[in-house]
């Protein structure tokens, strides 16, 4: 079923509330800009979605506003890429464009609150012991963990503000985070290490995208976000395709 069809079922007062709750979950499977769990966790801040009809409708409105913002960004990105290919002969998007287009973030007016909340949620379980890693790599990986953790701590302590220096630092370590998780995702014995560094990668993407949202002038700049230039030190980083390609 499509996103719009699921949204209509959520709004249908003739359906049992449990069915409408299930329809909202189905809508999230169609559009999950921060991944399914993170998107649902943010929607749950609207209230008791199982028992409160008003909360359910507020959550749906959040999701629809974000979806509309994302569709506007997609249209702007298509126009921009045509111009870059024809006029500037730039065949591939920049690293910054890739992060905005495919990275973890929340498009729309509530982007800052959504991304700040998700970084906090991901940070909570990160205080456990350091996972088992190959001895030859441990020193480098501990340093990588400490670098990102320091940025997260500063970001949360400042209420969701990330300074330019820490942003540049995150851009430099993103390729290492991506390479580490790609390699360990195929090794069952490194499941704990994979989860740890994948979580760090998610938090890094969210913080950078949240910083862009704030420095670009807020949610009103959503349609121009994909026009960002190459960020110094960004390297060849390509984030995971966290958003499905269908209407999300």
C-alpha cells in the first residue's frame, strides 16, 4: 500500500484506533528518513499513539510535513543536477550533496528537534564497555571512537549546536567509520563492534545534517540543501541509503 493510502486510513474515524495505529506504522515503512526505529521514536513524542486519536493525527501530520519537504528537495536536487551536468560538467554529486540526499536526517520544520532527539537516543547505550576488536587496530579505533564521542558530547551539551571545527573533524572521520562498518558487517564475531561504529556513523551524519539545517537558515532552506558545495576534508564518503527509493 502507498504512503498516501496509509495516511488516509490513519485519518479514517470509521476504523478502529488499533487499525489506524497499524496504518501509521505502515506509512513509516514507506517514508522513514532516519530509519524505521528512529522515525517511529520521534513520532512517539507526539503522545500515546495507541490510545490517543489526537496524538496519532499529530504524528501523521509530522510525517506528512517531512515527506512534503523531502519531495520538494528531490525536485530541487533533480534541477540542480541537470544544471551541473550540462553547465559545469560535474557528473557526480559532491560529498556534501550525498550526505544531504542519502544520509540520516529529518527533512522539514521539525528537523532540529528530531535529529537532536535521535542523537540523544543513540548516545544513551554508547556508554558501555568498548567492544572487542583486533589488537592491531584497537589503538586507532579507540581514537576514532573518542573523536566522535567528543563531538557528540559537545553537541548534546550545547543543545544541538556543532561548531565548525568539530564539523570538519566529523567530515574527516566519516570515511573511516563507513569503511569500518562495511568491513565488519560481514563478520559475525564482530557484531558488537559493528553495532558500536555503525551507531557512531549514524550520530555523525545526524549532527552534520542538523548543523547544515541551522546554518542554512532553518527549515525554509530545505529546497536548497542539496546545493551545498564540497566540504573541505569530506573525501569520497558516501553515506548509506537510509531512505528507500520509493515515495518515503
